[in-house]
C-alpha cells in the first residue's frame, strides 16, 4: 500500500493541473463545512457571553394575560404566595420579590432616564452584579426602607462625569412622586443576563413598600432553582402551579434565561448542521470530478495496467492501486481544507469580533467524509481498471 501511495504521488506530479483541480473541489468542501460549523459555535458562544454565566438558575414570574372566567382568581404576589410557592414547588432555593418603575434621576442641572427596580436584600449579589465603587444595600436598609440607591454605570457617568457619585443625593421622579436618594454604590459596566447594569438603578424594596406604593405586592417574582440545570424544568412546574392556583392558563408569564439560551443554541445548532450539510454537497460534486479524473487516468494508463496484469498482478491489486490514488487526492484536499477552513474562520471571527471556536469534531468528520468520498467515487474507475483484459489493454496501445 505504501508503494501504491508513492506511485500515486508520482502520478500527481506528472499531472499537476489535473490534480490541483481535483484537490480544489475537496478543499472547498471541507473548508466550507469547518467555516460554517465554526461560525455557528462562535455565535453560540457570543449568546452565552452576552447573557453571562450568572442568573442561569433564575426563573422570572410576572403577571400575564389572563382570560377572565367565573372561577378564575387574580394572583397576588404577596407573602402568602411566597410561602405557598415554597411549600408546594420543589427545586426552589430562594425567592426574591421586586417592583419595577420608570424613573428620571436628576443631579443639579443634569438628568437621566432609568429603569428603576426595588429589590430585596442580597438580590444584586445573587445576579452577579459587581460594584465599581461604594457599597451594597444592607439588611437594615431593606427592613427600615432607607433612601439609598445604586446606580448603573451609564447613569452614574451621565450624572457624575467625575466618578464621585457615592454620598451624593439624587432626585428620583416616578409617577409624579419625588424622592431624594443617597447614592451608596455604582455598578461596574458588565453583562448580566436579565439585569441591566448600565442604564438601570436599584433601591431597597422596603422603601418602595413604605413610601412609593404602600403594602404593594411584587410586580415580578424571581425564583432561584437549586441548580442551573433545573431551571428549564422549574419553568414548567411554575406555569402549572400558577395555572392551577388562578384557575386559568396564561395567568402568568414564566421565563428563564437558561431556557432562552437553550432555545437559541438549538436554533443556531440546527442552522449550522443544515448549512454544513449544504456545504458538504460541494464535496460530493468534488467526488464526481475525482471519478471523472480517475476514469481518464485509467484510460491513459491501460498499457501500465496490461503490463502489471501480464506480470501476475491480481484484480484486487489493481483495484487497490487506483483506490489509494483516489483516496490520496481527497487526503491531501482534506488536510488543506482543514488548514484553510481554520484560517478563514479565524479571519472572519476576528473581523466580527467573535470568540474563535473551531470544533475538532467537525474537522474530523469533514476530513473522514472527504476520504470516504474519494474511495466511494474512485471505486468505479478502480473496478473498471481491475476488470481490464491484459491482451486488450496492450493491443489498445
């Protein structure tokens, strides 16, 4: 077999242009598969990086569109609901309540719009929101309803360009209500899934319940699963719990960042496989080209085949010789295709500012498929060469 491989390389050198065109088809096919799979995986990585790793174990529950009926009950996210949720649904680690309000923050002559959230103690840490400077809310701040506020990075830079926000008093206007808050912390500019660390701001929920909307039930219930892998399962459980409690479906909107990421990964994965399958068709086209080249090669080398048969070469030996030659073409094309595919993927992902991701699995699959294509499409010409009669082969020359 090694001798046949060396003979194949020698034949390639004698027919450089023909060999180069045959190899080119394989290179394009292998490189296309690798590029498409790499771009799909890079997009998946970008989605994961965009949402971050924190908060993947969180499930959001908020009021939905409920069709009224005689037996339907409007859900109220109060302390009774929290206790019943803990008692009835397994897989819950912790439950947070929060309220949302659109607000305008002002300091001196400068103002900025912000989506403000009234949150409970330790909520910010749970979602992985890190402080650039200052300090977080304490338990006392929430219980006593202190007028403190934590600003998102963009809001803080708008109101305090010099970065000295902590200790300053800002005016918050929401629903015609005006309150002064002392800035106790500023968030780092970061990505954290469901939370807005740039244009958002946070106040203690205790203050919201005492001064803004007394004894208010929560707008949103954030349920922390025991692990991120259980978040998708918890979504279904919470939907059923709320539907049973309200007596109608659609009473709440339940969402999970992990579920969303899983759906996006599934979509990008399906598209990548579909496009890679389309790209693999070029390998089949290249295989047809290889078969045509091998038919021409067999025709040109009839004398060689006749001499080898006359000297005692069996049909299996002749068939193996041309199969190795056909496989060698795709072997070279496969290796070159992997190199070009990786380099082009690197260039494309660098231009798009994406993380460079190349799957070893996709490289191996495309390489093995290219070799298989060479053997498959080379089998017919090789069999044709094996069946040649030595007398006819020599007389034809």
